[in-house]
C-alpha cells in the first residue's frame, strides 16, 4: 500500500531537493557567471551579477586553439569508452553468469586499484609510455583512460547483469545460441539501459580526467583539461579567462548529460525496484 | 601534360616533402604570463627566418610545469626542447646535470649586455645554463596623491620605520583604503618571497653557516612582529589570503596607499586600461631597516633553458638566442610599444631613450635590480645563494610550510612567537633529515 504523503511534506522535500541540487550545481553556475565578468570584477569578491562581457571568450579563442583539444577530448573519451565496453561486457558476463570461487576477490581487487593515488605510479607509467613511444599520443592515452575506468565499468555492468535472470540466457543456449550470440543478441539488448548509462558515465569520467591527460601529453594529444590548465597564470589576473575556458570545456559534456539524463537515471536506477 | 612539366612538378613536390620532413619541431613548455603569451604571438617571426624549425607551445600552470618537466627529465622522456623556469631552479637543475649549458647562442648574442645580477644567478661555474626572458626585483609602488594629502614625501631610500608611519597616515578605513598591501597568502613564492626579503633587510637570515635555522634569533622576531603589526594596523581585510594578483587588483582599484611587490607589477598599475590610479603611482626602492644596509635582495627571472633530455639542442638554442636577444626587444617595441617589452634582463634596454620615455618605472626598476645581490643576500654570512628564496631543492616544501605558519599569524590564528617556534622546529627537522645538519 502506498504511503500517504502530505502536501507540506512534498513541498518540504521539493525545497530540500532544489537546495541540494543548487549546491551541487553552484560551482558550475558561478564559473559561467565569472566568465562573463571582467578580470577586476572576477577577483573583487563574491557577486552574482556580471557586467556581461564576452571579451574573455574572445581572448581564450585568440590565445589558444580550442578545436584541437576539443577533438582530442572527443576521441579519447569515446575511444576509451568503446574499448572499455568491449573488454567489460564479456568480463561482467563471466562474473555474473559463470562465477567461480575467486570472482568476488577479483572484483574487489579491481576496485582496489582505484584506491591507489595516481601519482604513486606516475614514474613507472611514464617510463612504459616512453619505452613504447606512447607519450603524447592519442592511442596511449586512450589505453590509459580505458584502464583507469575499467574497474568501474565492469562493476557497473556486473551489477546490471546480475539483475537479468540467468534462465533467459539458458533458454537461448538451449535454442542453440552460441556464446557470442548469447552475449550480443540476448544479454546486450536486455541490458541496454545499464550499458547506456555505463557508457555515458564513462564518457563523463574520461572527459573530466585531469591527471594523466595533463601528465602524459604535450601538444598532439592534449585534451580540454590541458586547455583549461593553460590559463592559470603566476602573475596577472586570469580568473575570468580561466572560467571562460572551463565553461567552453564543460559545455559539450553538460549538453550531452542534459539530453541523456533520462537514459542516465533509468540506467542508474535499473534493478532498484524488482 | 608534357613529360617535362610532369617531372618538374614531381621534383617540386619532392623538394617540398623533403623540406617538410627535415623541419625540426621544438616543443616549448611555458607559463601563462603576459610576456610569454606575447612571445607565442611573435613566434611566426622566428619561424619565418628559420623555415627549418617549427615551434609547438605547451602552456602549463607554474607548479604543474615544474612537475611535468622534472618527471620528463628524470625519466629521460625528451618531450620538451625548451623549458621556462625561474632562477630558483636553474642552479639546482644545472648542478644535477638536468640542463645543457647554453654554448650555442651564436656570436651575435651579446652576453655581456645581460644584467650582471641576473646572469650570475643563471650561471654555474662560469657557464650560462638558462637565458633570461624577463627579470624583476621588488620595489615600493605608492599613491602620490595620498602621500601629498598626508603631507608625506617618499625618501630616496626609505626605511621600514618611515613605511610604517606612512602606512598608518594614509590608511582611511572609512573610504576602504589600506595604507599598505602586502602578500599574506601562504607559499614559498607568495608570502615567503616578501617575508624573506623583509627579513634580509632586517639583518636576518634563514640559516647560519652550518645550516642551523635562525627563526629563534632576534632579527626574525623583529621582522615578523613588524610585518604582523603593520598588516593589523594598516593592511586590508583578509590579507592572509592575498597574493600578487589580489594585491594587484586592490592597488589598481585605489584601495592601497602602498604596495611592495615585484617590479613587473609597475607596468600593470600604470596601465590606464586596467588601473584607476595609473597616473598617480610613484615608485621607490625596497625599504631597509635603519642601521642595516640591505634592501632585501629580491631577484627573480623567468628563463629559457634546454633540458638535458632534448634531442634538438641546437635548434632549441637558436630559438632561445632569438627570444632573449636585443632584436626581440626591438621587435616587441615595434609591434606592441616600449612599455610592453620584457624588462629586467639587458643593460641596453635601460639606456634606450624611447623606453625611458614611455616606461616611467624603468629607472626605479633598474635601481631595484642593481640593488639586489643574490650571491650575498644577507648581512651575516650564509651558506646559500638566493634573495627572496634559498636556492636549495628543499626550499619549496619548507618555504611553503613556514609560509602557512606565518600566514596564520596574519589571519590572527597564531602568535608571532608560536609561529617562529614551530618554524624553527620544522626547519631543524627537515634540514637534519636532508643531511644539512650533521
């Protein structure tokens, strides 16, 4: 039986939700506002009213090339996501539908790799990249981003796959489906919401990754994170320009998130209610 | 198409491909300073004169640049052919053989024209390891109108006693004007740059000849107490979070009677486009304490160097020679005006009449730079070089830790005595661990 919710409670919860949402979104909003201020206004103190200048966007465009890092961001985030899914779907299938005694340990081990600070492995990774000629290359960085996000992708897919009744796959097998057909034609279509949300989340994570993308690139493979970092200045004012660069860098991913929010929410709550 | 035309076309195409293939690409790591951005814009002049060299720029945040370059050099990555580094790093990196000596700058490169103080800081055992792109010392920038109103006249060589008095007299809390704006934000290159120079001018030092920290000595107590009192009585609100950029804004908006900071700021505060007080600014040399002959010895330069891991050292030195030459200065002057040329590296610039006419801060800047000697930064003998910093690898971390302790004093969260005691303990521990104190 549904619990009765009073109007007062509904309004209260709505306000609370709005406040939390605004708090989370506020840094982004303030960056956009700051990008429309002059440098003097930006550093003068807290204010929500900008003078409305677009000069910073013009300066950012004039000083640096936006298109190349933008394309690099697209290639790296999409490329690493596709690669991660290709590896993760069969892995998650194996763990969800053919678990062994060690499956849980493997899952925990994969997650544990995320607990190590990236800087701890900077030098070995750098030397490996140098040895194989992968420094400042899109291929190298795509592999790197795939590897660092792979544990999360496998975990998410594993969770989604566990919600799918194994009997359906068994039925497909009894009908003569090969393993490949079982994964591609039976499992994947049923897990589309989960796969889609994993894909979107991974794109967002790869787009925003700002340690390896700055450490392992110089000019050819540098994505938008490096583009933003280049506007920080040791002498002279830069907050407004930095905000303009940040806004330009996050705009594509914000738009993607906006249009795919239904899919994201659907995927993230997939299996929450049985 | 005749065979002859075809062959000619093919030869031209081959020649083009050969030229393109033989072009060397230099990767230059730099910071986002106005002068550096200007240099990037003028690079086409260099590549036009050197069609066999292409230039790629990597602009990074200052600390990220240090991390990236040190990783690259340590692992022999060879990603950068030229790096932009400060005069703090140059001697340290040169001694570790991370940089190549600049021996290929060419015959036309007038090395003797480089300001001696700057050149000295970039040389190890007589060899130049980095070429200065622009240099700076520190000086007083003050509001002539506020001084006049308060009946004050800036002396030729002001003392801290005069500065304290003038700061109090020009403070006007009702109109939100602070008598003095100084760095308070924690960091080895932020508040500690100022505080170290202040302490030098008070006769103090970071370490004695045996590397024993000196925070327990009366000079440190006097200088830090002076700084804390001055900021309390005549400094702006929230001074503990003000660095170069914050004070620049305050001064440009007419909120400071005085600002003591890097000489490079003079071109910002005197630019009517950004500064409300552009026509009211006077300049004077960094103060000294009565009875102590020392003006702080603040000296900084941004320099271009070739990392030992570069595989294109010859082309790299060619670029450095161009970017730090007298001809480059002329080029900037012709395109952007004399006030925008990179200052503080060459004597000839300060003999240029056009520059002196257009940049009112030229003479005080030169005076400030000539007064700075990083080879003898303090009155008492010391085992290190460096003015507003100590040129040892451990200084970045130690300077920042001590900077946090001193910033807490300005924020009112700690006392001078407590901060000095903590600084002494930290510095003693760090220097012992690093093997300086036996």
